[in-house]
C-alpha cells in the first residue's frame, strides 16, 4: 500500500511518501521531498520493490491521487510486474492503513518537534547509520572469526520503529 502526506515546517511543506506492507505493518520504504510530484511516488515504489527483492507477484494499493492514476505510474508498474489496486473514487477507508499510520506519525512524532528538534532527529539518524556502517565494515574485515558452530554465518537485524532506513546519496 502506498500514499503521500504533507508535513508542515517553518518555511512551507515537505511531502512524505511511504510504501507499507499490509501483511506485517512494516514501512518498506519512504521518501521525503519538498515537491509533491509523481516522481516522489515513482522513486518510492522502485526503492521498495528493490528492497523487497524484486518480487514477481506484487500488488500495490493506493488511492486515486494524481501520481497513481498517471499513465507513467501504470507503465512503471507494468514494467515491474506489479498489479495496481485502487478503491472506488471517494472510498478512503480502503486506504486506511496508510492514513492511520500518517495520523499516528504526525500526532506522536512530528507535531511535538520544532525545526531544531527535527535537525537533531536527522543528526541522530545519521549517527546511527554511521554506527551500522562501522559494524558492517568490521564484520567484513573479520570474516575469519566466523565458526562452524554458527554454520559459518552471522545475522544482523536492525530496525528503528519498524522503518528501514536506506541512505541514498547522489
């Protein structure tokens, strides 16, 4: 399921697009932009599809917003083998899982922070990404420490509020 919402900030708005897995409630991918255009949704869908391992059978449910009814969206989904699902016009309860998540996010997180606090949240997230990078590079350098008693493997599972953070640097 996917949707876009706006987040008010001091100098205007930013727009948050999410792809949510309805099976487990996990936010598979999210994108933030200062423009609410179709490109935001396209990048979000492609990133989520890649993160999920490019599944052969996937259904994406959305409302009838401009991005999701565009010929480009239909072409992108067809190219990736994704089946499009949409409710009847004006039937917003069908998209309730995203709307509920946005409401909780705004009420519990965003409405209590000011611009300075938002910068601190971003810096904390970047610090966590740096720590994860250090841990992963240390594991790469110390592969010889793997033993047969753990079947020569290791597992790392890290999540923050059931959101997967992917650093996209251009």
